C-alpha cells in the first residue's frame, strides 16, 4: 500500500495544481468499455497548450463507450514522491493509474521527450518494452510529428499512427472495441490507414550494420484528413488550473505548407495543403472564446499569412469578437501586411530569414529577398514597433563564413532603417537567435551531415564578434542538444537500447536545460556500442533510410532533385507558382494544385 496519499504529497511539491485535475471544461470521469489515456511527455504547462491531443480526444469521443483522460509528465519533485510512496502516475480526471487503462497514447512532438515516455510508463506501472507487456497491460500507442521516423522508439510501442488523427483514431477505437485480445487487435488494426505495428515488420541489417531492407506484411500509408471543415474540432477546451505556455484560445486555419523550405520537415510531411472555410473558423473561434473566457485567440498554422482568406477572416473575427486580441504567430516576411500588424500587441515582431545571404536563402528555398526584409521592418517601425526578433540557422549545407557575416549585415541594415525614421537607434532592440541545422527525415536535406562541435564553436565565435553591438542580443543553442536531436531524428531500431539505457542512467525531461545530462547519454551510447556519428554523418543517396518503408505520398526522387537544386542554388519556389510534382497530387489534391 502507498505510504502517503496523493493529497499529502501535493502539499509538498511545486505547483500542485498540475496534478489535481478538475480543469474548467474538462469532462467528468465516467469509466466505460474502452478507457483511453492521452499522455503528453512534458510538464502540464506545455501539454495543456497542445492542440493536437485535444483534437485526438474529440475523435475518440465520437465512438460510443469510450472514456478519454489525460496525463502529463510530473516534474522531478512529484515524480520522486510517487516512487517513494508507492503511488502510480494517474489520469488527471479519473485518478486511475495508467496501467488500468485499456489504451495509453503518447504525443511525440520532440525527440528529446523520448526518455520522458519511459519515465511516464514506469511511473504508471507499465513495463517499458512492448514484448514484456501481456494482456493485463494497456495497448501503448504513439502519434505526432516524430513518428514519421518511429524506429528509435519501435521497441516500446505496440503501434504508431502516422499522419492525421481526426479519422484514424476513431477507427482504431472501434477496432479495439471489436477485438477479443491484444494479438487480435494488433492483427486487425494493422490494416487501418496510418497505423504501423512495429512487431509486424522486420528490419534486415547488412554486415556493415546498416539497413539492408524491410520485411513487412502490410503497406504503411500516412493517414490524411481530406476535409478539415468536416473533421472533429473541440467546441470547448479545458482551461489550465495554472498559467500554461500558450494561455489563449487556439484555432487551426489550415494544414500543410506550400513553401517547400528544404530543411523543414513539417512543411513536407503535413502536405497536402488544406484550408478551412471562413465560416467554420469564425464559428470555432466564437465557441472557444465563449467557452473559455480567454481574451486572446491564436490563428495557428505553419504559415498563417498564406491562408487565402486571411483579411476576410480577420474582418469577421473583429466583428464577432471585438474585445478579443488576435495573434498571428506564423507570418512569413513575404506574406507580411501592415493590416496584419494591427492585430498584434506592440511588443515585438518575430521573423525567420534563416539564412544571412541571398545565396544561402536560395539554397534552402526560403524564397525571400533582402528587399522584402527591409520593406517589412519599415512597415513595422512605422506602426510603432521598437523590438524585432530574428531567427537564423547555422551549419546549413554549403554555408560559408560570408553567409554567417550576412546575419550581421541584416542587423546593421535594420538599425539604419530605424535610425533614419526615428533619429536615434538607442530604443531599438534586436534579438538574434541562431540554431544549429538538424537534418530531418522526409526533407530535401535528409541526407546531409550535421556540423561537428569544432565547426559549431567557430561559427558561434564569428557571430559573437560580429553581433557585439549595442541594442543587439545574440543567443545560440547547445551543440550537444542539437546533436542528440539529429541522432534520434534519423535513427533506427538500434537506438531503442540506447534510449532505455539513458533513461536507466537517469535521463528524462531532456528538453529542459536543468535536467538534461549529456554525460549520461554518452555513457548510454558507449554501453550499447552505438556511435552517434553513425547518425550525424552524410547519408549516401542510394542507401536505405530507416523510414523508407512508409508511404507518406512524397516522392523520394523529388526530394533528391530538391537536394541537387540546393547545391546549384536554384530556387523552386512555392506551390503558389504552380505544382512542383512532389508526389502528393497522385493521391490527394492540394488546394493549390
């Protein structure tokens, strides 16, 4: 029996409201024939901000006899107390341990959350590996952006859902209700579009340790929701007990991106482009604001400025919700408009040129010019903004020191523009953030290598010298964190052992700077005889990649052509200028095809 009650533990930890449940708008618990717990492998404040898991919950609730609960990763203090007392991690609404549910699903949105999945499983009383879980344990499932290469986590999950969950999750629940056993369920569910059952696929390795092929019974195709207007979407969402990361109402205006930036995984894997109607969006926005009481509404997508009816939508929203602030979090420089600025609070504006020179922006198919950058900041300054945030990458293919110096050149030009308009530049604040390029699956740069630590240090020192300017702040990411993310993003099944060993060495909540311990990760790689260099190297164009077995309707030859065009500095442009033949149009029509 537990030595302490949960109630007594809550009195001893930071932010106990993370663990109490009872959020406003949260459905009342009602244990049913199929009980599903959606787990988010990060803390409450992050998970409560995630729209995807709320859509999944609504999909599951369309099926009779299904109860849906949520669980988030405890911070270290509460997790330690659970272990010490003998209590198990539970669903927030039902207070039932994770092991009591019929199915437990994880949203994998960030590779550095992988050890936290194991942390939550263990705290919930569930064996880590799928092969060690009998009928008495729940089916363990995963979805989210990371499962477009699920292989590093393959040994821990019974199934993955690749692609959109609006329709596939309800279908999975129906299969589970009609199944007589775990084996029966896995046999049946493997035929559902979007479902990948790793135990039903064998990976063959060559003598050099690299993948030689796959033996699979079912074709694995991405799940695609064809019509977002007809798809499930929450009419009301639970409001956090404490302030969360994005403490506002959220609607999704479109899915997919037409831009084709060669480094961007989301821009490729979430094709085809699907836009919601203005009428539907206004209805969803009103529902969210009225049911939550928020005074801010975020219009989310990969590139909100590309939504075809954005001006009409903003006009309608101002009419229907005159007291609500509208946030546009993902505007590209070339889709920027003075009218859109009026929707934003005049704190700071954020743009992502990514590359410091036109040459490098052409290489990555960013397709924006320096003239567009200067025009945009002029408009912003005229509207009263005095703070600009700029995001760039370093370590991109073909990058030179001249390209990095171009970042400083952009900053200097922005300062000159401000000075010309305002006479004094001392009130201007420019924040420059530079991240290390990470080659990701299903991109034109999936074959590229990642820069070494020595190269990283050289680039940081160069930028520190160039950006040592009054009013300019410069930040960069940790190299080891980027290296680990690259390894886990492009890894194969051999990494399951490394992830498990890292967790047993004490790694979890690795996305938090105060928690990640690279020495423990290095020890795990050494103990498993796996070299990180094998996954950060340049992949040859003819080798079999760990994710090549799945069909996401994206032509590999198209990605290869994009890679070659990058090295020639040729811009493909966006889908607005005509179909680029990525392969998606053979199966699904994009709005722009």
